[in-house]
DNA sequence: CATATTTTTGACCAATTGGTTAAACCATTT
DNA sequence: AAATGGTTTAACCAATTGGTCAAAAATATG
C-alpha cells in the first residue's frame, strides 16, 4: 500500500465518519461522502465495496473507541472516590471533543443491535469487576456495594455523563430559554456528577 | 369528518407512529406505512400531503406526550422525597410501555433540532420551579438546592430513567453476557433510581 | 333513484440512490 | 519508451423513492 493509497483511504474514512455521524446510515449519501472527501464517488466503492462495508468500518472504530474510554479507570490505582472523579473528568472531556458520538452510536445500535455483538464479544466484563474488587474491595464492602448492584450503579454512572450529549438538542433548547450556557453546564458537570455519585454511594441514610 | 374517515386517518397515524419510531424518518418508507395500515400508498398523501407532514404529526404528538409525563410530579402535593419516588415509578412504567420513544425522540431531535422549538416554546419552565419552591421550599433550602443547581439535578434525574431505554441495545447485550434480565433490571430501577437520587441530594458529606 | 361528493385505488412519473464498467491516468519497472 | 500494475474518473444502469393523477368505488344528498 503506497503513501497516496493511505491518504485516499484515510480521506474517505474521515469523510465517512463525519457524514455518517451527522446524518446516520440511512440519511448519509455516498455522494455526500465523496464530496466531503473531495473525490469521485466510484472511489468509495473501489476502497470499500459497498456503503454497508464503509459504514461498518466507521461504526466499529467509533464503538471500540467509545468503550475503550471506560477502561483506564479500572487500571489507575486510586480510591473508589478518586476513580469516580477521574472517570467523569476524562469521559466528559472526551465527549466534549466528540459530542456527536453518543447520539450516533445509540441510534445505530438501536436500529441494528446485531452490529454491536462482535464488539461486546471481545469484552471481558467479569474481569473489570475482579479488578475493581482487587483494588477497591474494602471500600465496596464498606459502602455495601454488592455484585448484584453493579449493573444499576454502572449504568447510572454512564447515564449521567453520556445522556447530556445524547439529549443535547433538548437540553440546549431548554437551557437557552432560561439563559444557561450548555458548555458551562458541561464544565460544571464534571465535578457535579462525581459529587452526586459519591454522595449517593457513601450515604447510609 | 365521518366515522370511517377517523378510522382511516387514525389507522394511518398509528401505522406511521410504529414505522417511524422503529426506522426513523430517513429509514421509514411510505410503502411500509401503507402496508402497516393495510391501505393504498396514495391514501397517505390524501390525508397527509407529504411524508414530512405525516412525520411532523407523529413527532409532535410523541414529543408533547413525552414532556407531559414530567408534569404531574409538580402537581401532586408530596414531600420532595415522595415526589422523586413517584416520578421514577410513573416515568419508568410509562417508558416500559413505550420503550422505543426515547431513542426515537433523541435521534430525530439531534437530526433536526428545529423541530423541537415550537414544543419547547409552549413550556413555562420558570413556573415549574416556582411551583416546586412553593410546595417544597423548606426541603430545597435544607438540602441546599439552589436555583443554579437545578439544571444539573434535573438532567441527572431524567438521565437515570431515560438513558437505559435510549441505550437499551447496549445494555441488553452487556446484561445477557453476565446473565441479567433487562426487564428485571428495569423493575428494580424504579426503586434504585429514587434511592440513589434521594441519597445524593440529602447527603451532606 | 339519480346526482354530487368524498374516499380509495392502480398505474404512472421524475428524481434519486447505490452500484457497475470501461476507459483514462499515473507511477514503476524493464 | 513500452509494458505493467494499481488508481481515478465519467458515463451509465437498475431499482427504489416520494409523489401525482385520473378513474373507480363508496357514501351522502336531492
């Protein structure tokens, strides 16, 4: 593969990423992607045989990228509380740089859940729980966080950072009405989210 | 408007609701809707001139319905804690009966934020805050919930109930891997969500 | 019953879509 | 410089799409 090959293939991939994340699989036109990449439409088919293959390439990279952002928090040797703070700072910052990813992924996964299977198959969920127990077992015990509660807690933690981006269109409209800036809201959310979760977990009321 | 009119128009509307919520505006075909309604495709255009008008009719009804589900909690004369419990029981139950609404709305709003404007314009957000202050002012003060914190808290409360439905495709796949039933998870979530939020709000740590 | 009006249908259309193909282009090698 | 190989393009195609239209069927009106 020559240098110009890689350039063209990358140009196509980047253009496809932009168009697909903005318009979705159904809404995106091959011609749009070709225009965005500044090339002929036939070249798309030369490098990626069909629209579906091109989409899958984009989808898989984005999905893998998204999930990988959850991982580092399990590696760092921090207290449970610091892990949560670390997660929200990093994760919301990542989403600020890629604000359209949540809506794109959620929509396409609901449209075709099958696509996610191969990515999830590569994840070892139990391992994450084991790592967490090894590093923060005492805290988990102290706060009475059992294995059964993990799905509720984890989905709640994810919801708090991801949902504002998925529902950005709604929130932005609502906020504008009461004079609140969405970007300011996001900045504040990094700390608010961590405080909120930590208080909920630690509280024994 | 005769009786059979209403039947046909309603049949079309219901069919359109089903097809649009499942496939989205771009993915839905007028022929699909006609088939679903058991009528000729031309009839769609007879009652709703264009695909876009038909979609708008469906979208507006769903959006209004969705937002209206947030309102009752402000009317009931309950303590803040009971309001939160009431909300999650009612809201998650509503979403269990209409599981595809969140993903549909979030996607279409992000695809075309303009569509939401006219619905949001009809909402008086300040009124909700005033009602809340009038009914639960003392509790808000006690828990140090100020006007500036409201957006963070409200979006968090919504995220916790809506996100699992928006991300259903992801969660269901993940849960299956560790042997958890999604419907059971949802049932448990009504109480978990309320407990979680109440603990976070009440905690003074 | 005959007429007028509304509802429903099937045939049709122009535009768009993803995809194909053969030829042109370009860099390398011989 | 001629041949070779991969790369890029323009022209084209079959299928699908939202939408139209005139006629038929059903219903209401006199």
